[in-house]
C-alpha cells in the first residue's frame, strides 16, 4: 500500500506542473477539414474558432463549422476556471447547435461538465441533453427529446508540458466542438501543435469513430482530420 | 424501483465482468476493441448470396387487416419459459397472421441456436413462417456462421399479399451497430424501386435508433450520422414503421412521419417481458402483451 502511494506521488510529481493552459491571450483558429465515414463517405469542411479569456477565471469559446456533407454546427462555451497549486479546475457550460440540412434535421445540445487539467493529463466529465428537431415541415413528428441526461466525458494526455513550443497527445471522448455522441459511442483522437512564432501556431487533430464498440462487434466507422492555424493576439 | 435495482444489479455484474475477475461466456470483450469475423459488408453479401438463389418470399394474408406478432431479445440462456409462452399464444390465436417477426438476440452465450430453433419449431410445423434478423448477441463469438446455417440470411425483403393490399417488409442486419455501406446502398435501391407500390412499408432490425430514457444499459447504437441518415431515408421513401429491439424496453417515437417502435425483451426473468401484436391495416396499431 505504501509503495503504491509513493509511486502515485512520484508519478504526479513527474507529470504535473503549474502551467496548465496553453492559450493565454485571445485567439482565432481556422482549420481545414477532411473526413471519411461510412455514411457520408468523403467530405471536407471549414472550421473557425474564437477564444477570449476574461481575466484569470473565465474563458469564452465560440466555434463554427461547415461540412460538405450538408452539416452546419456552432457552439458557445463559457468556462469559469479555478487555478490550483497544481493544475486547474474548470467548468464548461456549452450550447451546441447542429443543423444537418441534408437530412432536414437538427439537434440542440446543452452540456455542463467539470474538468481538471494539468500539463500532461486532463480529465473531464459531465452531463448533456440532446433535443432532435425535424426541420421538414411537411413531415409529422417534429421533435425527439433523447434521454433526460446523457454523460459527456473526455480524458486526454500530452507528451510535453503545455508551455512547450510543440506538443502532441491523444485521448478518448464522446464529444468535440461540434458533435456530442451518445455515451456508449466513444471517439479516439490524437492532436498536436507547433508554434511557428509567438503568435502563430500550426494545429492538427485526427479523430476516429468506431461503430458497435459496445455491441462487442466493433468495426471502423469513420475518421476526421483537421489541420489549421491559430493566431493569438 | 424494481427496475432500478435490476439495472444496478446488471451494472455491477457488467463491472465485475469488465474487471476480468470472472470468466465470461456471455460477453465478448475482445470484440469491443478488435474487429473480428465478417464485416457488415461481408455479412450483407452472404445474405444476398442466399437471396439470389432462393428469391424473395411472398406471404398471403387472409384479410386486409391482419395481426402481426413480433418479439425480440429472448436471450435464451437455459430456460425458455417466455419463448414457449409466446409460441403457444401465437399458435392459439386464430386471428394471427401466418407469419411473425423476431428482432434478434435469440440466445446468450456461444452454444449455437439449437435451443431457439427447437422451441420455435412448432411455428414451422403449423405451416407458418418466422422471419428473423440477427442481433449483436447472434454475431459475436463468431456466431454469424452459425446464424447463417440456421436462418440463412439477415438482410432481405418479403411482401405480404392481402386481398386488396400489399405490404412490404424489409429486414436489416444491424447487429454490429451499423448497416455498413453495401446494405445501406441496397436499402435505398429497394426503397426507390418499391415505394409507392405498397400500402405499408415496415422495416425491422435489431438496433434501435433513438433513446428517450435511461432504459438502455451499456450497449451502443448507430453513430449519430447514420441515425440521421437512416431516419431521413425512411422518411423520404414513405416507410411507415421501423421496429427494433436491443433496448429491452418499449418506446414509441414519431419522427419525420415515421413511427419508430422499440420492443421490450422476451428474456426469461425480465420484469418487463412482453411481445407486441401489431394490427396492420390502412393504419397500424400496437398492442403490447405483458408476460407475467
């Protein structure tokens, strides 16, 4: 038991440091998107993100994405955060709208989640609610409210401290800026950045979604890649 | 309260199984990580091979309004009490149609489908036809081969010819949580070719599309993209009813003009075991029959 506690402390000591957030100023990010999945096949898209910090304790993020698959998504996230001696606690409150105009359907998600992020590891868990709308006025059945709350989660790691000029990592989650999957539909991702200058960074992320994981007959469903630039003011 | 206790018990059992503390012949955890066996496209092609040789069936209904018995998720694991009750009820109903539907997850474990087949044999002996589709429990442990050898195909269509109307029934194989690309393309072709020629179009499959409550345990659904795509496809081609199981708890949802019906399970020892009798006519009505 003592040995286990010692190992845990050593692990924490070697992986945590005080600096936790790699974006200290306002920024705009533009990403190009290419993806493939079994439903949409090949698709592309454009992703624009804005980030504004308000002092040490608040952040505001706004994201918008258009895909050639006939999907528009937008979300706003307000984040109170609480710096700790090691890492910081944060609370994400998100409103997400996704219009799948190709399918004459839309969904609205409200999510709230607590998280704890450090240099090398970040964990987040919370709840979300999804309402599904029929935007085809000629068809009956205007609305489906999915279960009162579903779980949202994200566990990620980085290979270097967040102050590093470049970093890479990965993790597992059931959501991203534009899509909240059901709890039992996890997605795996790897991501990274390289600071080209003090204000300009190159970003990339790859996300993989499988089908039937909790059917216990998993198969590849889709991959989504994004590459772009972030400009920090 | 009982259902909450049951859900908690089920959760604890699953948690222990996931921990690897017990050997398990009901769940196939490796299947959560590594793709194994036939892909959805391969299973579809094998169903099509059977269909190409044997053709699509046509069933006669005695009247324009008929009663359709549907059941799902028997998960036979030793006892067959609920299945036997269901078969007896069906065969003793003189108004029942000469065919019925089963929405998958016939058995637990990996011992094959012999018990299910032997206990549903009286249906065939009475000259009636049981149409099945595979659930996820019928696929992992490499059981698709066994399913095929017993039940031939999981993707197919058949028609019901009543005196002055015809209904189209389409079976989709969604046991892997996806239709796959080939079956999706086939489905659209069938709907494009046949919609308009039938009074009702009824799709039946294992995996359900929406989840409006906490009833579903730890099992997955279609990816969201596929959910929206299929819901739109059904709506565009005038599908009247989509029947699923998998959730083990009944649910009835109308979305974009399509009724999505989820059945309870017929598993022994389930508090909510039931089956459905659908009254099929110009309108479709659903009646759940609880098994106490």
